[in-house]
C-alpha cells in the first residue's frame, strides 16, 4: 500500500480507502449490502492488514446505522485510523433536516460524533450542493468546526465545477478553511468528472477521492454482453450510476477483461488500478458485500498497468469532446496547463 498527500494538506492517506455504504442495510441501502458489526470488524481488519488507513462513511448511510456500526467496530483503535464522514442529505422529514445551514451542519456533526464514538472527524465532506443556503453561512460554519477541533480537514462531494469554485472563492475572501478533498464519482463506465472536476481539483489543490470506482459492480467482469449475473445491485431499484451507452460500456468491459487476463488479475483490479494512475487521484474508495470481494479489491495495488494498457482503456472509454473542449483543442492546445492536459492528454 502506498500513501498519498490529500490535496494541499499534510495528511497522508492510503491509496485505497474502505467505504461503509454496505454497513447496516436499512431501507434502500439494503440493495447495496447489510454488513453487521462482526462483518465490519472483519473488513476493517482485512483493510488495516493491507495498509488502509482511511475509512469513509456518511451520516445518512442506513439512516445513521453505518456510523453506529463503524463506531463499534473501531472501538479501542480510533486513533490508528482516519475517519471521513459527510453532511447535507436528509436525516428526517422536517424542513431543517437537510441542507448546509448552520443549524443542520452543527446538529449533524454532533450526531455523527456520537454514533462514531469519537470527539473528532479527520475529514468532513459536504455531501451535495445546497442552492438555498448562502455559501458564507456554510463555509463559516465549517471553518468553526475546524477551529474547534471537531473536524481536522474539510472536503466536498458531488459539486459541479462552478459550485466548487464559488465555495472556494468565499473561503478565500473571508479567510475560512478551504476544502482539501473532492470526493467524486469517477470510473471507466463514466469519465464525466474529467470535464471540469479533475482539472479544477488539480488547479485548486484538492485531492480526489473516488466513490463507486467499479460503477456499482458493472466493471467487475460479471456484466457482459452475453452474460448477466444472477445477483447485483443493478437488478434492484438501485440505479446508480445510470448507464447511458450500453454498447460503450460493454466495449470497455471487453478491454478490461482482456487486460486482466494478461496481468493474471481480476477485471475489478484493473479498473481500480486505472484510476490510481489518473492525475489528481489520491485515494479510491472500495466497499464490498462479501469479504472475498474486498480481498480482491485490495489486491489492485499490486497491479502495474503499462502505458499501453492505460492508452487502450483511455481510448475505449473516452467521453465526447463537448464544447468548449473541442474548440480549445482545435485552437489553443499549445498553451494548455497541467490541469488542461488532465482532460486533453489521454488517448481519444
């Protein structure tokens, strides 16, 4: 396991992190997994033995049950691990039970700390955009949490490029703590993040944490043109991520499987190793219903893709060159910066 600096912070995190969306299994999250405390302890032991030092959770996973299970599973070894949690999405039916208001953030951070059995969070992500709360209120509240010691570092998740830049501008204007982490969906199934979020992360010094790197299991090799699994979340009401081009997805999976056969690895390991080779990516979050799936994912750090492998994967999964990117590529590519090249350099 290698360790990478999280953005412009001094925090070093393992290149694979353990995700906890499978913990609990309440409500819609039952489609993802239902790991109990005993199972969580096993998975954490496996991850720690492999060198993982970061565990990612969220207050709304299974209505708080995931945090409760995680808290019980790490009892007695909290200080050996980095814990990331999140705030924004609904935690009840009332008018103030969601969002990024001062009221909601302060109430939810206390709930997360209580459920986790800790007095601080290493990284606290805003889980989604809130277009109704002034950014000054959100960023000032987050800054207060860092100054109080309840949160060590701030992160953002699922913002668009303009929303992220606006939040950073507010932080810079008032001298508030900045985000150091950008947690995004990024996979060979969909590289939409490369349009804006990867370049802005590189430019602004945010380390990228990748969620759902296997596209909800689509990139594990069990989904093929002529073969569908008997189980899997895509056979349930869970629809993340949406598949917009099935032919392109299956073309990509074919290349993944071929490369995996050459390396003697699994398709999942190739898909994860590809992301670890991409600019700006600090850590890739892996989670699993079963221990054997987690063990396979953890083995991705031992897969060394060649440049030819990466080029093949870049080409087969390339997103459309949308405006203004095609126009810039035609006219101003001679003066591209490194953030520009994160999008324009890959083989297309």
